[in-house]
C-alpha cells in the first residue's frame, strides 16, 4: 500500500510541519502517530506501522516534529513538541470527524504525546498508544520520565520489548501497575527497543510487528 502524499499543518504562527495520512477505505478509528527521537515519519518502522494499521482499518496520521523538519538532530523543547502533538491531534480530528481518535507514537513520540495530555489535555482523544515507551536513557535506569503519567487521565497501552534497554522490565512493570486500570502492558518477548528480535527467538521482525499492531488494533477496538 502506497503512503499518501505529504501535506502540512500549522503548529505555531511561524511553524508548519509535514505529515502523511494512511487511510483505509472505511476507517473505524484514527491514530495520530509520532516518530522517535532519531528518525522521522518516513522511517521504515513508521511507514510499516502506519500501513499495517491501515490494513487493519485504522487511519494513521504520522507527522514530523519541527526539529526533524529542519533536519536537526536535537529534539524540540518539550513545550514545542507538546504543541506539535496537539496540532496534529486537532488536524486529525478535523479530517476524520466522528471517528474514535487515539494518539501516541514510537519512543520519544509516545512520551511527548503523554506529556501533552498530562500538561494540557488532548481534546477528543480516547487513549494513548506507546510503541516502546522510553522510560529512561540506555544505561541509566530510572523512572523519573514516568512521573507525569500519573496526570494522564486516559487509557494507556504500553507495547514493550522484553530486551528494551530504554525500559527495563523490572522498572516498567511497577510503573504500569501503579497506573492501575488506566494502563495495560503488553510485553513482546525477546524484542529490543526497535522491536527487533534475534534469530534464535524463532521469529522474524515482520512477525513481531504483526503482533505489535494486532495488540494495538485490538486495544483501540475495545475502546472505540
């Protein structure tokens, strides 16, 4: 399935960013999908995830953060990143009025989406989907990045590899448990932060991605 041509939307008076919409013939939900810190909306994982969700009946709006639009390696300050998430959600709501709306993303994109919801809300969003939530930097375990999740007043889905070096299971499991019924954790056996699995796992990365997308789609369907 070919991705739609890029379009742009406005984040601030002097800031516009690019986006793509992957849309099935009869979508039953919409996911606003933000990219990770080191790769933009057209990264292979982002494209495969968007097209895979589209095949499952979910329209996907993926977009650039301003720093990626500029070709910078330095992520935007949280306030600008959160404003970008809100603008993307507003754009999706305007394009697909009446459809259940979800937001989230890969790694950094998921964290910025959760911060945007915690800080000022994401109107119309029914839940947040995190594909590899970056609980801490690699080699620096901690849970400080999860503090704002207590202020997220929406259902949350964490899809995490059991070998994710940015979210050690021994730290992430208690965080999700603390969030109680608002959060669900799905552990992807042997997968790392990129959802790559070693050959000895007996599975391919494509099979793992199918698992990730099936879980996300089923979770959204239950809330739609």
